């Protein structure tokens, strides 16, 4: 099997985005719903989830297109 640098980059991006998502998830869990920042943190969590889902989609698509796994 040939080493694929692009696949490595996609894995690194997923790892980074997973950490970001988990950070916002933890922040939101510790924030009372009555806190004025709750809405912004909730929105940031949704955006992080979207970026992570997109990265997973790109990873799967890369494997399908290039068969490098």
C-alpha cells in the first residue's frame, strides 16, 4: 500500500476538529441555559459539529476516490 499524505492531512484535520467539538461540548455542558453566552456557545458547537461532519465526509470520499486505505 502506498502512503498517502493527503489522507494523513485529512486524519489530522479530523483530530483537530474533534478536539474543538469536544471543547465546545464541554463548555456548553458547564454553562447554565440562563447564561447570556449560552446561545453563542450552542451556535459554536453546531458549527464545530458541521465542520467535523464535513471532514468525515471528505475523508470517506477521498478513500472512495483513491482507494488509499
